C-alpha cells in the first residue's frame, strides 16, 4: 500500500537560528492538514495545503525539535513526525528575573493551548456523526446536572442530640 502522507526535512541536525526546510505531501487530506513544531520551549501549529514546503528558523530548544504533520485520512487521525537535533542548545538560566521567567511561562502556556486546540479540532473532525451526537448529549446532560445543583439549598446536618430531642418530644 502506498504511503498517503510523508514528511521530511533537509537535515537531521541544525543550530539555533539556522534555517531548515520542511517538505510534506498528503494524497488523501482534503482540508484537514496541520504542521506542528515543538522545540520544548516553543510550540505552534499552522494549517497547510496538501503538499508543499516551508522554511523555518530553528527556535531555541533544550536539544531536540519535533516536527509533526497531522491529518485526517478516511476519518482517522494520522501523524507523521520528524525529530531534529538542535546544536548549541542551552538551558534556561534559573537566575533570570522573575518577570522574564513569567513571560516565558506565559508564552509556553499560550503555545501549548494552540497545540491543544489544534489536536481537539483533529479529534472532533475524526469523530463519526453518531459519536458527535453522543458527545453533545453527554455535554448537555452534564450541564443540566451542573445547573440543577446550583439552585439547590445545601442540606442541613442534624446531630444525634437533635434526633434524640425530636424523638423524646413526640
């Protein structure tokens, strides 16, 4: 069987700041193809056409960068990935100012959110109609239970003394 999706780079190792060429093809991905870059410090994904190439700058990394091609073929999520070793990678200094570390953390969380969102889009696209209907029904049930519990008054706790007093008063 012919491979329907391919991903390649012009080299397997590069230094931070250098350019690397990424090439891909997908014979059966009509409109759901994403290219995801993960260098442990920087993560992002972009929608791409069925075939093409892109030149990217190697970002700062802890030594490894993973490039993934994510697609949906016949309703199933398919992933091709290539690892690139990053030379000249240095660990982040722990004595950096707090504001700089917080900004780095915020940027990392933002990138992770974009990758998570792209993965969720792929997951949703790969679901069959009946599975989507089931997920929507489960969400509606959960929301119904949540909203019904919001308006309810909390139950009062009754001590054993109150029970005995009520029993004796009868």
